[in-house]
């Protein structure tokens, strides 16, 4: 008997192995069927071994060895095919395994299908949406500007003198070219006043950068939103009404606000708006007598620095302060999100921890 059946079987197997089934699942079935057909107890390779008895004493060891080699070769090739099919099956499951557009949510739940986790916006983005919705409703437009500024737009135009500590490298980052990663979005107000004629109503949300030692309430990069209203006859009354409405939107219609005098070089007069603590109602203590965790016992929350835009700032932007007046305000977004949600450490908002963000 010739040794050809071995070569023939190998050639046939390799031709079959080269084909691929339509799907990874079918491919797995196909590979297992091939294994049974060739290497099973009644398989074709096993059948070859049964032919040993018909061979001469010289032929037997050679034939036997060749059949064993064939068995190993086919086994290895089938293992490789199975691994590839399993990998493809896992990949397909990852890509589309849970996505059955024909299945209702209820049906998917009943079948215990692994539904994807529901996504949501980050709390800072959610607050940004609310700010934009609220102020555009009052006729404000959203303005944006560069995050890397020159010192004129970031400081000089805002009436911040050369010797002001805010310009110090301990407070402000500088590029090697002497530019400033903006320390506030007030630079956008300047750019808006330079490029538009009054009346102007804008809010300018965006990222700001300061050379801060990072701790629970300070970050070197943070989010801010400022607002500006320039028109004839704008007064503190307009500022008060606008910001009271906003704080009530933020913390509820019952919340009380107060204005305290404050100094900022770009406003005159300058004010700080405080909101009565929404958690303890202004008493500074929670039920049971514990110190309020949100206001830390003060009863009030510093929320919005604001004021009437300094005449020098208007002049710097080519706006006559005898004809026009303006109010401006700013708010740290991250701080507002902290207050709203009772978060004790600002860094948590930027930790990328989804388990935290999903609670908010
Ligand atoms: Zn409180």
C-alpha cells in the first residue's frame, strides 16, 4: 500500500481549513465538526491508523510516524482556527453583542441582556447648559475668546495696574513669550467691547488658569463664567435684579441674597453677592446642632463677585462712560457645582471617577 492517503488527507484538510464560515459562531461549529471528522474516535486520521495492519513490517513504523505527525499537524491547525474564531466572536460581542435594535428595553431586561450603562453629562457641563439657557433667555449672547492672552487684554485693559499682585508669577502663569494663560474670562469682555458697539449683553464661560497650590478648593485650571451688560442707564438695580433671578434659579425661589462692598480693580463700586445657605437656611447649623457642611457655619455662601464696570475699563475699550454704563459679574463654575452637590473637595469633580459623577 502506498503512503499517499496521508498526503491526500492533509491536502484535503488544508483546502477545507482555508475556508471560513459566515460568522465567528458558525466558524467555531465548523472547526469542531472538522476536529470530530478527522481526529475523533471514528475519524479519518484514526481510520488511517487502522490500516497499519495491512502494511509490511518495514512500512509500519514509517507509516505510523507519519500518521502521528499528521495528527499533530491537524490538531495544531484546528487549535489555531478555534482561537481565531473565539477572538472574533468576543470582538463581535463587544461591538454589537448587547445592541439589538429590535429588542425593547423591557424585553432586554426580561432576557437579562447586558444593556450599556446610561451616559450623562458631567455636572459642570450640566450647570453650563443651565447658565446658557438662563442668560440667553434674558437676551445675553455667549462670547468666547482665546485661552492664551496678552497681558493687555488680561490685565491692563481691566484697570489692573502693573504692580498688582495678581500679575505676579506666583499667581499667574506666563509663557516664554510673556503671554498669559488667561486668569479669568474678563479678557473676553474686553474683546467683545472692542469689537461690538453697545448695547452689549454677553456671558463668557470658559477655562481659566492660575498658579495655585492645588488643594480641596483650588485648582490651577478651572471653569468660570462672566457676564457683561453695557447700555445707556444701566444701574446697580439692574445688576441686583439680574443676579437675584439667577441665584434663585440656581438655589431655589426662596433663597435670600445680600450684597457686600468688595474691591476689584475693574469695577466701581465692586460687590460680592452672597446667597443664604440653602442647606441650613442661614442658621449655620443643621438639625441636631452640627455645623453646616455647606456654609461651614457662616449661614451665607459667597457666590458672585460683581459690580459696575470701572469707567477706565470702558474708556480702554473706546466706550464713553458718560454715555454708557455697564455691570459685570463672574462666577466660578466648579465652586457652584460643589455647593449645589455638597462636594467637599474640588478635585473630585476632575478625578474622572464615573462612580462619583453618576451620583450627581
Ligand atoms: Zn449652611
